[in-house]
C-alpha cells in the first residue's frame, strides 16, 4: 500500500514537473523562437545584401576587433545617463513633492512644463548645442529633459493617491505635514515612482543617443559612433553600436525590475510592466 | 423620555466626555442644498459607549467626521473633555477606527499599531501608553506581530486597526462602521472581541453602525438618527447588565429592545418616504 502511495506521489511530482516544464516553454521558449526566426531572417538578408545589413559575424568581428573603442564610447553614454537622467529623475520627483504640498506651485509652473514637454527634444537639442557647445552639458540637459516629465507626472499622481482613511487616522493624531509625508505619502507613492522610472529608463537611452547625434564629432558616445559610422557606410560598426545601446536599455530596465522587487514587495499594484 | 434625558445630559459635567452642541451642516447651494445635520446635540459621558444608527443619508458618518475634526460644521460646536476638537487632536485625545482597516501595507502589524505612538510624539508626555506587543496579544494577534497586513484576514486586519486606536490611550474612540466590510460570522466574532476589550478598558466611544444587534450588545445608549434633514430622532437607553457576552442575544430583554429599535427605525424610514 505504501508502494502505491509512493508511486502516486511520484507521478504527482512528475506531472508537477511537467507543468513547470510547460511554463518554462511558454515563458522562455516562445520568445526565444521569435528571436531565432528574426535573427535567421536578418542573416538571410545580410548575406545577399551586405550593403543593407551586416551579417552577425561581421558585427561580432567588429566588436572583437576594437573592444576598447566600444567600451570607451559606452562609458561616455553611461555617464550622460547617470548624470543627466539622475538629475532629471531627482528634480522631477522633488518638484512633484513641492507641487503636492503647495498647489500654487503646480498652478504656476505646470503650464510652462507642458509647453516645454510638447516641444520635440530632437528640435531642442541643436539649439542647446549652439548655446552650450559640443561638450557634455547639452547631453546632460537633453537626457535629463526626457526623463523629467514622466517622473514628475507619475510621482505627483503617487503622492496624491494616498489612502484617504489612513490619512484621516494621521489627521486625528495631529500628525505634522512632515510626518504625513514620511509615514504615508513617501512610501505610498513608490509604486508610481517605479512606474515612472520604468518609462524613464528607456527614454534616458533615447535622450543620450539623440543628444550625441546632434553634437557628434567632438565628444564620443555610442550615438556619435552610430552617426559617424553610418556616414562612412561602415555597417558593422553602426550596428554594433546600436546593439550596445539596445543592451544598455535592457540592462537598465532589468536592474530597475530587480530593485523594484526588493523595495516594492508589498505592492500588488504593478502599474506597468516588470 | 428621550427629550428629558437629552435635557438632563445637556446639563451634565462639562469637562468630561464629548459634547456636541447644535451642530448643523449643509452641502451644495440653491435648490440642490441639502441639510446633512440639523441642530444635532449629543453628550457622551466619560467611559460611555454610544452607538449611532439610522438609515443611509441620516448624516451619522458626517457627525463622526465632525467630532473627529475631519470635517467642519456650519454652526454649533464640539467639545472633547472641555477642549475644542483641534486642541483634543493636538493632545492625541482622539482614536479613530475608519471603515476600512487602512493599515500601511509596507509596515508590519506591530509597526502599524505603533504608528500613533511615533506620530506627534510631543503629546506622549504624561500619557499611559500601552505596550503594542502586549496589546496585540490581548487582541489575539500575538502570532501576527511580525506579519504584514496582506498576510492577515479582513477580520484580523480590522482588529489590528482597533488596537491601533487603543494603543496611545486616547480619551475618546470614534469608530465608523468598523465591521461593515466583514461577513456576518466574522463580524460577530470581532464585535465580541471589541466588547471584551472595551469592558475591561472603558473609554468614551462613538460607534457608527447600521446593525441593530451590534448597537444593542455594545452600547449604553443608542442614538437613532433620521434623514432629510439629518437629525436625532430618539435616544434609547440600553439597560442591559454588564459585563455582557453572546448569551445576551438569546434573552427576552435583548429581543424586546431589538423590537423597539427596529420599530423606531421603521417609523423614521416611513416618515422619510412620505417626504
């Protein structure tokens, strides 16, 4: 009898494993198939049209031939994102706090911000280069500008989305504004802040690349590398740089997802994506 | 009888408990203007448990909000232990139990219950603060101290919310239909838990409810409110011996009182329907 019981649990375990396997296939297998098919199509086109697309081999070869050059350019782009996007995120959040606490600030400043934000960044970037030269400053500004708005809007929504009943409890305790911010608004707005960051991270890469397009030449950076190589019809370098920009974006989003999991374990409110 | 009782209470000791004097409040303007509270006067003595019951729209939750200082009144005044609501809040004299537990999901139950002690710490001086752990144990939540709200059932969350209101030893507790979100069996269990705890820690309580048995088993007096405009229709004394327990539900005295309250409620609602 114990034998049959053991057999039963074993078969249960096996079917359990089966489900896990199916899930893994579903989650990883299907996207992998898509990637493989697209990569194969790419290679098929590249082999017969070397002036349209480089082959995977050519891209890899280019990366291996001069890793130091790619690394140096990658670091420049990373620096632009770290400083520019970092400042944009911080400033967007702080302004949201100021607006949530003092509605007059929102009334006064929000229209201007909306006007600035509907102006295409691509159009602002050359003007900034004229004003600030080909150095890092216009790149910081453009990168900061693109992340600023999603951070501001999301943080503001989060700071306003307080649990009204918890706020009532705090008010009957005569909690100060600072105590309400510290204990209620700040932790409570984090799901929205992370949703804002999820939008801001890929945008930061876009901002850095666009700024480098406009001010290519003097300072390096993966975006500059793309424009220079494309102008020389050097497709392997062009696409290797694009691939690195892509990887950078994926990396940033993945790191963010990891941090989110640690910080926001209590929130089931996954505003967008993971 | 109720008019005389109200008269007598108005002359009661002015320094203890809650005095609500001629509170009126309206919303809107012009023809859509509705009077939510019309000259409501009420006294809750020190250590008295008073329930407010009535049809929806009678302003019972608004009354609680005014007493809590969360909503202003157009006229009249509220005094808590001889102080204005604002002063009472400054002294942390008011413990609020909202309709939903409103626990902070990122804090453990212990940290949630400790919140009123850490907030506005200036008012802690000379206060008989309770040990949050001990309090949680006496609420039957000893095993849940380090857990997070999402890991607890709705009934346990609400019990934690009540513990949060008792932990800083406020003079008056305001409870706004605290058990309304629970299913009937759970609700009765939580009700008995509150009854037990309150009977050994008597505080003034203003308890808003829409359950007749709940109002009877818990209260010393039941304030019956009518709607349009929101006003006090009747104050019913609950002369049932304390300490009480579930056995009370089955007594004739309880059933008589329940009949009385239900009849009065029906009368109030019929009148409202006629208007």
